């Protein structure tokens, strides 16, 4: 557990937010780390929000979770690289690849592959460095069984620059999904609140509007029917928020679960062995040192093409 206690600097600029003061003046944690490490702030003994405007001279106390001292092995894993420069890399992640190491998946992850690539780029290829020293810079997440575009940064400033865009919802992402059923309304917006299930902590559910509780998060997804194939549909999805399992939860709630979804799907006799049919297809984001937005595309993967071809021939 990290901690800090001191009087706020009287010379600070008036009207500055507490989180900006911590990141820019104290330089204890970046803004993305502030959220990830569950930082708690107290001013003159009372807990305050990180958006609090500070004055100076107040007694500030902070506490946060330290990053786990996990040793990450650099692994030479082939990657489908869509774009790369000195600041960022965009990868077309394969279905089945885990993004971050965790219990049961300490190797073979995207982080392992990026670690190797970073060390190779810097002519310092070695293994066994602590995660505290490591900055693979993965900005957002994709589920293991979701394929497609994911962006990472090679340096902290680039990581913060990209993370702020995700936080401010200035990033546009488009997904392709094959689902059970055909929506009567061919385009629309799903706007509700998502929370972790009390019965199964591994999954999420749409919260009851009347009693959703403080831990529910508003979740917004735009959807459009591209084409229907009997009892299946190809949908285009544009999430405006980035909640865990958001697209999978939303489509299940609509009554059109994603085909091959082991957590939120339904049994299908014809396609019982299909993996999750969800793919991150397009990404629009402003890159560091670029004046305009950049657009990245990933073609539909083989599992999609095979399924759609079979439907056309049926």
C-alpha cells in the first residue's frame, strides 16, 4: 500500500483539480494509474473526490494500491501488426490470445509479446524484469476470445495521451458480431446500467433501474443490422462506453446473444464448437504527434468468413 501525507503547496495554481495536482505536480502516479490503483484522498481528515478543486495549505493524505510485483517474461510471439511508429503500436489480436497476464495465463499473452518487441527495439533483449519496470503500455482491453484491433504505447507520455482520449470518449471503435436472432428494429441505441452479478462474480448483468446501486455503470452501445441469415444476424456495434463485457451483456439483454459466447450465449446445436463471434474491426484515434485522427481497419477473420459463406450456401 502506497501512502503520502503533506500540506498542499500554497503556490499551486488556483482552481486546479486534485487528480491533476497529484499527477502533474506531485508526480506520484499518472492519471490512469490513479484510477487503476484505487487511490483514496483525504483533505483535513475528510475523504474527498479526486475532482475536488484545491486551494493550497490544506493537509493532504493519499493511499493507493501498489502494483503487483509480477515478473513478466519476454516472449517472441508473432503479432499481426497493423501500424507501428516510435510511440505506439496497433495490433490485430488473434482470437484466443489473453491481453494481460493473470492467474492461469502467465505466458503467451499480448503483454509478453509486446515486452519482447520493446526490448528488441531498444537493443536490451532480456527476460525476468519486474512489471514495475515494464511499460508495455496497453491502453484498453479485449476479452481473450474477442479478436481484432488493440492499441498500445511505447512510452508513458504516449500512454497517458491515448488513455485520456478513451476516458473522454473521443475514441471511436466499431465491432462486428454474429448473433442469434434478428432484431426487429434494425438500428438503435442500448442505454442502461451494468453491474457485476451477485450470483456469479465472473459475469456482469444489466442493473434494475429502480435499484441499481452505486457500483452500476452507465453503458451505451449503438447497433446496426448489417444482414440477417435465417435465425442469425451480422451486426455492427459502436460502444460509446467501455465497460467490461459491455457488448456481450447488452446483446444478451436484448435477446440476441453473440454466437459462441461461453458466458452469455445460448446453446446452438449447429454451431456448438464456434468460438466467440466478436471482432474489433475499426479504430479511430488521435496518435501522439499527429494533427489529425488516424483510422485503422481489420478485415473479418476467417471464422466469420467461413460462417457467412456457409450461410450463403445454405
